[in-house]
C-alpha cells in the first residue's frame, strides 16, 4: 500500500534504458502501465514518485506521468527539474521541457504554467543550446505553446536569444541551432502572416 515500499519493486521491473532518442517504435509502450502506477500511486510520495519518473523517462515517455506532480508540487518540481537540465541523459533533459509544456497535446493543461510562463523560462534558457536536437526541438515546441497565450513573452525571449549569438565569438554551431529553434518556435504565427513572427524568421535565417 505504501509507494515508498512499492517504488523499489517498480524500478526493479524496468528493463534497459533506451540507447537512442529516435526510431524506438512501439516497444517502449510496455511501460504504459508503469506510467499509470506512478501517476496514481506515486503522487502521494514526491521523492519516490519523481525518482520513478526520472527512471521511466529513460525508457518511455514520462511527460504525462510527471504532470500531476507539477500541479501538486510546483515549487519542489521546478527545483528538481533545474538539476535535471544538466543530466547526462538526453531523455531526462528533454523531460524538463516536454513534461512542463502548458499545452502538451493529448494531456491536461498545466494551468499555473499556462498563466505564468515566467516560471519555466529559466529552465528553457538552460536547455536552449542543448547538444541534442531532440531536446532543442522540445524547447521550440514549448515556446510555441507559450506563444498561443503570451505571444509578446515569446517574441521578446527570441529577440534576446538572437542578441546573445550576435557576438563574433559565438560558435557557428550554436548560431545555427539557435536560429533553427527560433524559426521553429514561431512557425505557426508566421504561416498566418503575423508580422512579428515573420520578422523573427527573417532575423533567424
């Protein structure tokens, strides 16, 4: 009945971590029941529940099972997620951005984060130059979510991120990846002809 006792058994049932970020097919869906156990039972035990999410994301999506924790324990969760931005595992780093998306498809809204995007921007800032496209794409999609409710916040963030790479000392790889991420973040309003989005895409070309 206690998740603190159940958690070690749950983790012991996990198989090997995913060795890549793409092309894993449907095999990881083996862990869908584990995800539901964490959501339903782990929520009463923040430390062990988040430990389970940490291990789950290395094998399957934890972006749904982490959301109840963000709702119930927002401050504790954000503090922990900040440490995860430096994790050596790309799946863990991506979860920081993807799991906190306010409008994540097929998931309930994170109302607090939707109303106040400033809560997540510091973590996105830490991930914006991640070495993995897998992570940077999630950051761009997160910005696209915020843009639907707070467009000025996203446009100003993108402008700032562009200014940072204007220095001659910025590595060419960082310049290229940052510009791609910004173009990707504002692609939908740009398609609708929104002037500020179009201007940003020109600047990031």
